[in-house]
C-alpha cells in the first residue's frame, strides 16, 4: 500500500506508528507541520507562520494538496482530530476529488476534551469523524466518545498501541535500600503533576524507607512545578529529568518500583502499559481510561483526581504491604501479553487498512 500519514513529527507515537508500516513493506509518506523525530517514511515538512492552530492547519491545505497529487496514496491516515484530522477531511473537498479511504486516528483529548469546549469544537469533530471511512481508537472510553459524535460502530476500531515484544518478560531486580517512584507524563495542566508533589511531604513523613521521586517530561508548567517543589522543600527528594531518550526511559522503568499518573483525562496510556510491563506497581487516577486496565487493589491502585491525600495514602499502604507486589506484577504481565502487545495490535490495524484499500 501507498500510505500517507498526516501527523505531528515531534511525537514518538507518530514515529512508532509510521515506522511500523514502513517495516511491514508499505510505501509510506508523512506530511507534518512540526519538525521532530525522523521516521523511516518519506517526509514532507511544511513550515508555517506563527498562527493559532485553528488557522495554521487549514491554511496549509493548498501546499498539502500539491504534495498529495504527486504521491497518489492508496490511503490517508490523519492523526489527532482537530488539526490533522481536519486536513484529512478537507482533502476530500474541491477539485482534488475524494482522498478516500480516509482513516482518522484519535489520541484521547481530541475526542474526550476538545469537543466539549464549545458548540463549534463539537461540530468540527462531528464533521471530521463522520467523513472518515475508519476511526481508530486505543480505548473503549474514546470509542464511546466517538459514537456520541455520530460515528457508526462498524466504522470504529479499538486497538491499544501496546508494548513491543522485545520488551516483554522483564524481571524486577532484587529489593533496593530505597524506593523509587516514577512519573513520566507531560508537565501540562491536564496531567496535574502538582498533585504528586503535594503528596510527597505526607509520604516522606510515614515512609518505612527512603523514597526517591523521578519526574520526566517537559511542558508549560515546568517552572511552576519546580517552584512548588522548592516551596515544599522537596529538592533532596525529587529530580526533574526533562525529556529523555527512549533508552533512558526504559532504564528508568527498570530502576523504578512504583508508577504514578495524576492525569485528569486519558484514553489508554502507553506509559501505563509500559510501566505494567516492567513490573512497576501502578497508582493512577480513577478515570475511565485507567479503569480499563487497573482494578483497585487487584493489580494496582486508583485514587480520586487531584486528591493528594488519597494518593499519599495509597503509596504508604503499598509500601507497607509489599507482600502483594509479586501478585500484582504477575497479573499485569498477563494483561500485557493478552491485550497490549504492540505488534499484535498494529497487525489488526494494518489488516483493516488493507481491507479498506481493497474495497475502494
């Protein structure tokens, strides 16, 4: 197949998704408005002026159409509904003719949060999604959001991104003299990392051993969060490591004991799946996307959003009940192997792409 991807090249999810199809032998192209990670596809970077997103993406359409005419793709796959999804939908208009099959891939907040911002946001999402031949989602909660926006169930494919086969089977090292707690969500309001920082003084006061906290990622709240850590006098306990390489991230998984996500909204979090695979005990917000993977006190812990006291209580309980850890790890290993292997789940998507192209 000749597949055109429309997506943010800065995202590791884009790189991994595109490279999967290249490795399967497809001729792949990526059009992006963001300079970022190199993929194995033939890439077309379209520089734009400093404009609001609602203008930047539609105004790039004439240049994108010229590229698409030369590529002549068998299928267009646009990622993230409000921006590249809109471009994918608009490619169907005008003298160019219909650029179908069109696949829209949702990433979470683009259908869980964006349509609720206003009537216009909702109408835009409905227009984009209803024009797609297939909508891919990575969670039941996002699929339900897509259904509410008027997409037929037969046009929706649920398939989590998952964990690579090469990373399966990791065994935790023996107990260390200290406990390491990892957070690797972006430092943006949606991920509410401040709640973790507020919980740390309570944890330190009651911890049976030394506790170290590692916070990965960047975002608009970095300065605020570092300032909050100083105010709470946490400098000796918390390390902000920023964005790290894939290899360094895996090492952090291997060296950590507990994974914390304070996110206020999520579909299926790849970070959560990876943490489960590497034997970290997950303590995550009690939201629908997390409940698809975590059952409280069975294979991890759930706590109410933005409740730092509840988060601290869960971590303290877990530290004092480490006898359960191995059972949690075994359950999570089984869950990942049965539901969240990257190559297996992507093969489902690839097969659906083939069917769309054959039927077109």
